[in-house]
């Protein structure tokens, strides 16, 4: 039995507790943002009730975008402090002891990116950018937030055998944080874009637990709510009277021919295209990718090339307003900079729509526990199906490609008829690598150029090329055989070239003439389009190279070695290479730099930091023939 005074005291304390719980629930969560970029993660957390006190961002133009959205009456309000500085120089002391409960952000992802993995290796934590998690840990140690949210590329756990992933997890664990990590696809959370990101949630309170939220959209959601399509997101931005566009450049005329949802692979033999423009896997999957408006887009790139998608179905690049919608940025959010810099900021951002779902789940499960949850937890045993659905999409678009080919070419039969024998003779003159002219008559004078006589005979599925300098006596003869062309060129299977060489620079010119011979009667534009990108290609096209003579220099042996497709596109130890060409290990670097000067893309740790240890990689069994292909000499000090 509680007497009156005790009852009043009890009621007063109960009221205080209830008020405290209400205040705790409604009080905004003080948050520090690291590696803020243009604010994608921050927008989502801000909308979920987190109070972003500070943003640390090294790029000035990104910081200007953050500043443009802070201040009285703007998105973040007037209290946001923006620190445009290197995270390694950032002093977290002003944020210690003021009640910061959450730290968010993810370091740059280039060192663990898919592009790096496709090239044969990633920098990981051996690169200084891959060690920025140490600065993240330094700041966590100083501020001691209850929770942190760390995001990065989905391939981080598997990069370099998992060693960087274990190192990062151990560093967070030593600070007293329990970790929950998951790879999520932003499309499953209402973003009109397939974008896979690794999310790590770290929390100190061992009495609590965290589970990632069930997808809000798609077949894995509890409501089976459909994924948000491109047209759902940007339909109101479209002009119904907008014409279809023409796209310029080497491959621009192909873009209008690409069906929605497909890419360059539509023009491959594997997709049933009758006269291919590309070999299978000769480009990356974003090349000439035209978005299907009825599905979410593929990932938006930060630094797309001219022919890198996603492209709009009207054969143009998406506008900034459209890209913001596809990345789930608010329309009113201002991004500062040139068109390219704004695209870069969008492409480098975490989709705010995904960030908001994660933020709400972190808030309700860890920082302001509440029930029921706005976003239900994933049940025990939950397995996402987005990988399976990815394969299903691939199969769907293969069917679309075959159906479209059948519609466009209803009466076509692919018949490979042997060619009648055709013999031609002409002359090609070069000044350096990329300035040339072709003549049907012998040159009157060389005029600073070196001319070559070219005899070409086409008989059946074979091409025979004979190349010799117009002036000067050849010191060597090179013999090049390319086989397996028939899969792509249809009427040509083997090219055999014999050429006289006065100097080693002639090899580049011989290959340039070979490329012209192979592509001139085909729909292909470059040798690489036929051979395939070194990181993706199959083994259809084979190349072999032989130099005449019994006594060959180590450089000439190197031309033979890397002139074989068997030795390209894979990592080799310096020891294996030096043994193969008969040189000392100490000569390897010098040889590689000589090869690179003659446009052979041979890579070492000194030229490409993604290569670790004493290994090398030659990408192609021929020189890079395009003047746009950069071969920078980056020697170590």
C-alpha cells in the first residue's frame, strides 16, 4: 500500500521517466559525417532525424555542394560545419564530449573497385587511400560514438583474398564495436537504380542487436511492392515531343540500334547478330548500354566515357535532373560545378533513398529503440535473391536481343561463302606512329615519311599480307599469324603476315596495316573489338609472332614472347619472363620501358600500382594502335 505522499512521489518520478523517454526518442541524433562527398549519405540520415553537425570532405567542389545546401532555409540548416580538408589532417577534438552519437561515411572505393579487379588486381590497403579506415578509427577513438555506419564497394570483403577486409574488421573490433555487414542493392530499397553497396553497422551496446531491414521493394519485400522503374522516377520530366537523337563519334551510329536494356553485346555473334561489330566480352558492360525505362537503371558511373551508359532511350545521355532522380537525390538539392563534375558527384554518392532506410533502421534498433519498427528486420535465414534476379535479367535481355535480331533480319541466313581470290597492292607512308597516308602508286619521294609496299591476297578464308619498306634493306623479317577470326569476321579465319623490318619501330606500323586489312571489309573498327578486352576475353582469337634469324636480342625475344596470345592477359613473374627471353632479372624493367615506348602495354608495379610484388602483365599481343590510348611512364623514385 502506497501512502499519499509516496504515491505523489512515485507519480512524479514516473512522469519524469516518461518525459525523459519522450525527449530521448524525439531528440535528434548528433552525427559527424566523414568522406561526405556531395552528401548522399547525409541526406538520408538527415531525413531520418539525424542532426549532421559536421562534414569532412577533401574535394573543394564537393564541399561547395554541401555548402550550397546548408544555411538558413536550406536543406541542412545553418548549423552544419564543413571541413574541406584531408581526413588525415582532421582534428576531431571539437566533436568529442558534445554528445555525438553517430559517425557515418565510407572512404574512397577505387582501391577495392570492380574495375581494379577486372584489371587483375586491386590496390586494397597497400595504397594510401585503402588505409583511410585508420583515420576513420582514429576519429571513432576520439569521439566514441555509440554507432557508426561505414559504406564501400560490394567487392571489399573478397578483395585480395579477404586480407584488407579482415584488417578493417579487426581495427573496428579493437575499438569495442560489434559489427553487422551486408551487401545490399539500392533497387531493393526504392531507388530506381541497381547499385550494390557494402554497409557496415558498428555499435557498442552489447545488450542491443542489429539486423538489416527487409527490402522495401521487389520480390524479397514483405509487401511484394514492385521495384521503382526509370519511368516511374523521371516520367514527369519527359517531353512527349522530344525527338530521337543522333549520337556522333566512332560508335555513335550504333546507339539508336541498341534495344532498351542492352549494350554493345547486342552486336555480337553470341547474341545472334548476323554481321558483328564486336567480339563477345570485348567491352565492359556499360559500353553503349541503353537503359530500359520499365526497369531500374544499372549503376550510374562517376566518370563515364563518351560511349558509357546508361543512355536514355531517346539516344542521349541523361540530364542532371534525371540523374539526380535515378540516384534518389531531392530535386531541390543543389550540386555545384561543371556538368562532368556534377555527374561525378552523383555517381560517387550513396543513394539518399537507401541511406534513409539504413538510417531509420539504425535509429529505431540502436539509438532510439522503438516498436513497431518502420522497417522490419530481416528474419533468421533470410537470403537475398538479387544475384539470382541479376542472372534472370541477363537471360531476359538475351531473349530480347534474339527476338529483335529476328524481327530486323527476318529473311537472313548466315552463310559463310569462301571469297574469290583477290590480290591488291598499295603503299602506306608513316610519320611517327599516327600520321600516315595510303597511295595506290609508288611515292615520288618519301618526304620525311617511311613508306611500305603492301601486297594483300584474299583467298577463301585466308588473308596473306606481304609488307616491305620501299627504301632500305630489312634487317629482320617478322611472321605474324592470327587465327580464329571466322567466329566474328564470318568470311575470314586466318591472317598471315610477313614483313621486313629495318628497325623495331616498324612493328607498330606492321600491326597498324594488319588492323586495316582485318577491319576494312568488316563492321569492326579496331583490332581490340575483334580480339576482346584483355580482362574479359575468351580464347577465340589466337596470335603468334616469330622473328627471323638465330641471333636475337632480348628485346626481339620480348617481341616474340608478348606477340603470343598465350603470354598476354595474365600475370607473369619477372623470373619467368627473364628466363623466357634470356635476360637477367635486373634487365626486366629496362626492357619493359623499351616495349612501352613502342606502344606495347606491358605493366609493372612501377607503371600500375595495382600490380604488387615482382610481377608483370602484357594486355595484348600487339601494340596499342589508337593515339587515344595513354602509355604513361611512371617510374618509381
